[in-house]
C-alpha cells in the first residue's frame, strides 16, 4: 500500500535544500504530471538537470523566485516541484499523464512522490495571494507555510479528512461504483467530513445519503494520505443496522451498490489503495470486529 512505505526513510520536514543535478522533479501541466513509462511499465521522473535544460530551451515560466520547491527526501533522494505550469519536454519519451491515473505497484515510491507533490503544487497554486488582504504571499523560511508580508496571515497546506467505509452484513460487504466519473472500478462508500462533524458522523451520513442504510458498530481501521484530492483517507468498517439490504441509491453519486459475499468479491487488493486493502482484509476475515 502507499501508506505502507518505509516512513523511517522518508524525511518530510520542510527545509531549504538546493537541488543537485540528479534530484527528482515533479512537473505539472494543469492536472497532469510529467513522467516516462519504461518498457516494463515502471515510471521515471525527470531530473533537476533535465528540467532546467528543458525550461531554458522551451521557455518555461515559473511563479516564484525559485524555479523548484523542495517536497521531501525519500530513500536517499530529494524530490522537488516545478513552481509553475510546465511546458513541453525536449525529451519526447516523457509525456503528461492525468494525476488520477498514476497509481501502480511497480513504482510505488514514485506514485507516492507524485501524489504528494501534486497536493503541494495545487496548494501553492491556490495560495499565491493572501485570501485576507490580497497581497502576494511568500514562502516562510522555517516552515512549509505561505506567509502574507502585509497582514501576517499564515497559510498552511490544506488537508481534507474523508472516509472510506466498509459496510458489512455478516459475511457480506457493500461495494459500489461511482456515477459519471472516469474511474469505473469497484469501491466502497466514501465522502469528505463536513465542518463541525465528527468522522464517525461522516460514516453514518455518507452511508445514509448514498445508499439509504443505517449502520452501527463503527470501528477504525487505518489512514492513507491521498494527495490527488488533497485528502487524508480514514478507513472504517461498520455493520448494517438491521436485517434488510434494501438499497436506496443516490444516482448522482453512484452507478450501483450491492452486497457481495466474502468468498466472491469482484475486486481484489491492488497494492496501492486503502479501499482495496480493506476489501482484502474482509475477504480474509481480518477486519476489525
């Protein structure tokens, strides 16, 4: 799982670090990220030396004084973001791919780096000016924070809590599919926590809103950072409250929802997502009771 990376080898604390030529750089164009797919389908990020050569040759522009911004150090390599809308690379073996589609086991570390960098890129892009007084913001010298030099407004990265819910009924698990989205695989009930709401209340509300069912015995399982939506996913299992499985589908949110037996789930662990890990835990009878 992405959340099972060796965090002991991840240095996430913000610091001012000058990039070396071989440092990895995540470049964004809209909601797409620049990457190379090798013949074995593993992913490669461009180096700082490559990006700076392309930027000079192609005339890439950037938003801030520094062309790149430090993200973190992972497994002895530094990762940075290009601080602007990146242009075409001179090396045509690299191309821009949608951030939402870049999730695979073969390049788990690269996927995690790109998702986290995309989270920060979107936050930087949205906070170039102070929302309180309108002045141009500057990056703080000590913390990962944008500071307004006029009114001293401090703007930290936005992290939105959301839930993934495994609704169980005996040896059956509720799976669903989104409506009107490009992602058409099986998933579970999900949604963001509203202001003033506990996460447990989010679980109850989302299940009721999307499938019209009441739940009980809500128990926490695990979390996963999910940078492509700027969120932190909190995984919960819960039991159906009652005997009936009559689903009232919110067709604006879901295309389908159905209870599947433990020994015949239509989707399995993909090695990336918390949702699929929770499916596996249920399939193996190892979900929290």
